[in-house]
């Protein structure tokens, strides 16, 4: 009985053909990429020459001066960043932004390719108009986090109530590192309309959004939501409570001190720790007896912050730490902190 090798030969030949086709497709794609790259370099150089000429002669660039093929965000955006500090750039920037980049950006936000949407949001960072509010709102909800982050800055620059509220909501949805990245934009943007934030607090019930509002107001150094925050210092939501405690501690008022002292005996260690730190930052040395009680807290990190707070109280607080006997379990911790603060390491 003989074995029929015809099927085996067929599969071998098919695999060889597929391998050859893959090689051909790879080569063709590399060739296409090469020519596209060369074309982009050529177009970029052409646009660069026109922009340089406009800057040298201090004249604006008309829409017709730039070839239609160079009307691409990936070509013009890098050039704008390259010359943004040049003399006379403002008029050139205005022409490129309003006549070319904005229409391209408005169209690109509907693209399925994330890189085009990314170029679009970077264009809005340079220039945006009132009619771009829905576009920015959509970019803030983009599925790509990088695009969401870049959309925060132009949204705050435009500064409408809708966009500010959308940014607050998006920031509140994030946690830890991601939220800190969003909040960093507020640190760079010091003229946020805080009235919108206080207005949001008047009706908002979501504790995470309320906590985010307090974090933003702290960055902006605005205490206009003080009454709201005082109520939220007793919230059942931990994040909201801690944010409210940090916020009210911006004000050195008797009612704030009394509230913080009352929170030193809270059930949650995070609350006791935050209240202790707030008293230290305020330098409320009159609360020394209450803070001193936390030296024997069940949580070591609360004990540590109690020691640091007493040090912040000045000579009176340091004296209280020096008086702790060696037999006390917190003695070594006190000596270590005092050694770091006073420039020596106690034995």
C-alpha cells in the first residue's frame, strides 16, 4: 500500500506561497512608508521655508500661500512649536490657527484614528473659539487617556461653565496617579473660574466630585467654599472628609481649630492623621495637650505624625517631646524625629 503525498505537497506549496506573499506585502509596505516619509519631509521643508520668510519680513501668512498638501496637522503643529517664541510669530500663528488648523481639528475629532484626534486636541491647545465647546467636551470623554489629558488645558482656557464642570467630573472619575495628572493642569492654570466650582457644590451630591472640587479650590487658593467644607468634615465618605479637612485648614479660624481637635478622636486613623497634620500646618500650639495624646495612638503612622506636629509647634512642642521618659514606648520615635529636626541623632 502506497501513501498519497499529493495533499502534503499541496500544503507545503501553499505555505511557501503564503510566506512569499507576506514577504512581498512587507516590502511593499516599507516602500510605501519610505515614500510617504520622504513626501512629508519635503512638504515640511516647503512649509518651513514659507513660514521663515513670513517671520523675516514680519508679515502674516495667507491661506493660499501654503500649498494645499501642507495643510496637515502633523506638519504644521511641529513648526508652530518650533517658532512659537520668534518675533512676529503671533500674526503667523493666528493665520495658521484660524484658517488652517482649526478647521482640520474640528474635522479630525470624528476620526477613528486616535493619532488624528491627538493632533486635533493639540491644535485646540494653541487656539480655540467659543464654538469649539462641544468639540472639547467630546475630547474630554475620548477613550484614549492621553487625549483626555490634553483636552483639559484648552477646556480650562475656554473656561465655559459646561467645560469646567466636565473637567471636574472627569477628574473625579480618576484615582491616585491619574487624578494627580489632571490636577497638575489646574496648578499650571491659575485663573479657573472658581464661581462655577462653588456653584457646583451647592447642588452636587456625589462625594467624589465634591472632594475633587475642594482639591481644585485648594490649588487655586480659594476659600469661598468654606461653609460647604465645614459640613463635609464629618462626611461618611473618607475621601470627601479628608479633602474637606485639608481645605478648611487653609483658614486659621477658631471654629477650624475646634473642628480639628474634635477629629483627633475620630474612629478612622486616616481622619486622626489628617487632622493632626492640619493642626501642625496651622501651628496651633494651643492644641498641644490634645495632640500629645496621639503619641500613644494604636497606629504607628498616626504616632509619627503626632511627633512631627509637636515639633512644628516650636520650643513648647519640642520640650514636651524631650520630657518623655526613656521607658515610654514612643521615646525612640520621638528621639529619632528630634534628631533629624535638630541636626543630631540622639542615642
